């Protein structure tokens, strides 16, 4: 048998297998930079359409160094938040973000990521939020915003973590 590689078998549902596969590839890419680029096409096409909705797939985004650390967040917190709130598997392999899931989950993950980056530029307002099935808007009195947000966003971040959501104050 070929000693350059060993075959790692991953058993389970499509979502669990993809999550595990991308976690392994993320680790491999750290040790063997460029490995993912050689197998990318196989990874991206694997299990395409193999879920109940028949829309299962993987989308990608590429990041610069500074963007990558922001997208990861403290101890991978931003990655986990995006994953839980969107329902997609979200993993970074090298400078690539991979979003795996149904078409709707991948779309949410990409939008949520876009909004996170837009917040670096200034306040974000989501046009059409009224028509979304993944959004609730609460009017918070101005004199409570600091209390609800907490020091360095700790209170808001805690709620996001507890409930698997993404939250931010919207301003036009």
C-alpha cells in the first residue's frame, strides 16, 4: 500500500461527515500548505445534492491574512457563531472559508459573513429584514443599548452563544 497517504474513513450523515472532513483538511493544510488546492475539486463536488432537499453543496470564499483572523474570531468563536446561526458547516482551510449545507444554509452563511465584514466599515442595515424568515427585530430603548451590549460586547456575545444566533444593532 502507498505510504504517502492513509485512507481516513468517516461514517455518519452527510452533514457530520462534511464537518469532520473539513476539520481534518483544516489541520492537514496547516501542516502541508497547498494540499487543499490539489484536492479542492474533489472536496467541493463530494456529496453534491445528497440530502433530503437535494440542494446540498459547498460554497467558498477566499480571505487575506487580516480577514482570516477576523472571520475566525477569538478561539474560533466567530466561525462557530456563523455555523450555528446559519445552519451550514463553516470551516476554514488555509485562506478559504468553506460553507457546506443546503442551498438556504449556504446563502445565510455567506450573507452573515458579508454583514460581519460590513460592520468593520460602519453600521449595517439589512434591507428587507421584514420579509426574512430568519430575522426578529427588537426595538431597544437608546438608554439600554450599552447594558444590553455589555462591556466589549460581552452580554450580546453571550446571548449569541447561548442561543446559536447572530445579533447586531441595525442602523441606516
